[in-house]
C-alpha cells in the first residue's frame, strides 16, 4: 500500500517533460509511481487534486527565516510548507558568530527544509547595516563554521551595499569568494545599494569575480550596482557571467525589484534562471508575501507556466547543488510536491517603486507535501484570505496568495 495518492492533478514538471493529468503515489517519503491512473485502493490516503496544478516542491532561493534571532526573520513554515514551498534557502541571515542558532533552534522546530548560506559578516543580519567596521568580517571564524557545518551550509553570502564597500572596497566580495572557495561551497552576492552611495559601475568589477555555479541575486534591482548601465543596456560582463554558468535570481524583497528593469533585461535576451521572495517580516507586511505571488508576477510578465515552474523548482535545485534530490518529480526522488490552483480574475500587482502590472491569473497554494507529509495553507496575518474577484489597487500589493 502506498502512503499517499494525489489523484487526478495536472502534473507540470519540465525537468522530466511531464505536462498532463497523472496520479502520483508516495511511499516512505519518496515518489513511488506516476501514472495516468492508480487505483484508490492501492493507497492508505487519497487526496483528490483534480483541476489543480501539481509541481515539484517549490524552492525559495532567497528568503530570511532566522526567526527569533533577527527582527526580519519569518517563521520558516509560514513562508514554507503553509505557503506552497517545500524548501527555503536562507540567504545569509546569520554569520559565523550566530549560525549555531539554525541547527540548535530553527531547523528542529519547523517542517520546511532550510538550506542556509553563511553571511561573510560574522553577525549576519542581526544588525543594520551589517558590516560596520573591518572587525565585522572574521575570515578564520567563517571558515571554521563552514567546516563545522559542512553539508548544511550551502554557501557564503555577500551584500554589495554601503557602508561595506566604503570600508572594504572590492576586498569584501573577494573575501567572500575566498571563504566560499576554501570551503568548497557556493557564493551568493546581493547587488543593488538602497542607500545609493557607491559607484554604480561597481557591478563591472564584481561580475568577473563570480564563477560557474555562483549566484547573483536581486537581478531586477533598480538601485545602483545593477546589471543595466545608464543607457538601460546590459553591461557586457552580465552576459559573460551567464555564459560561464553564473545563476541569475530576481529576489523581490522590499527595495530591489523593478518591472521596468526586468522588462529591459528580458528584452535584451538575458532571462532570469530563478525567482525568489527575499521574504522578511517587514517585506511580508508591505511588498512581498509568498513564492506563489512571485510566480503570479512572472506569468504577468509573459513567462509560460513551464518557465515559471522551472524557475522555482529545477533551476534553484541546480543552483544549490541539490538537483539529485530536489526540484523534480522523478520516481525515487524525495516526495516534495506543491499542489497549486490558478485563479482567473483581475488584479494589480506592484513592484517596489510603485509601478503596477495588471494580471489575470494568480497562483494559490492548495496542498504542500514535504517528504510525504501533507500541509495545508495558512493565510497568516490577513483575516480575509482569498477573494478571487477582487481588484486590488491603491498601492496595495497583490496578497491573495500570501
């Protein structure tokens, strides 16, 4: 007997060329069988998902879930299994002085899988700004913690912001790259300086530092240090980075996502590989609430369903080196599955600059399966939940799928 049978959903998984009505059977936390028809009496539990979209478990490549340690940290399950997301990559909320909070207090208390990056600043995002002096970076301590938690820490995070660059200059991302290389892990770099204090052309010195498998996040930022020059053209180093296998992630957040910048980049043919939330407590209250909301935005920007699914399943799994376990519904893989609905209606979504985009389709989480265990949506602090015919305007972000 199978433990679980998801019955009659439209399975969309470009990684294995699946797009059609299929049943999915789960046994012992893994995907046991996918077929057009599997008998109900072969499973202990049957969930009817007819008319829904069934995808590999969504992966949020950039979020902040150091809940209780940093003021910005969201509880992982609120942005995770209760929002259609099975895996969250924490993008450097902690540094070497604070990281132990993850394995001791965060990871054991949630169902969502957390894959952390380690901030090059030893206190992570516990302070704002993060890097305030040369002593903010402890390279030896960073290497020690990365070694101590080898297999858990996925990479090193650096933020190209003030005053870090004013203190260290380009030595800051070089130190982060050194820590990543010596530890044998990834490098993720945040671009876009919200204080608008450093030279925007710094991107041209940064991009050549990134190597195959590294991640550039906030790819659609309108802040100084983005990938567009003053004429709105892609800097040549961006194409070079993409050609050598650097991953480009859009990461919305509170201050680093522009529809106009995104359209200009798309029109010049350099499509993003991954989409993510940059979820935080203040961000969730004002600008971004969930991965399904990000997926809605990209449908609105003209991406196909298959492209959107790939950008939050197979691609982020590859970007973090977990493609043998995550990001696919192949038989034998970990049973991480997102069941979504696509509602038709008339809504307005906003970027961080207040620019609007009208959308007529929106993703909504229905059921999440993590390692074979079922979870239902939790609408969080909003009491009214989903209103499919409501037009949201007046500067309010689309929040129906938060």
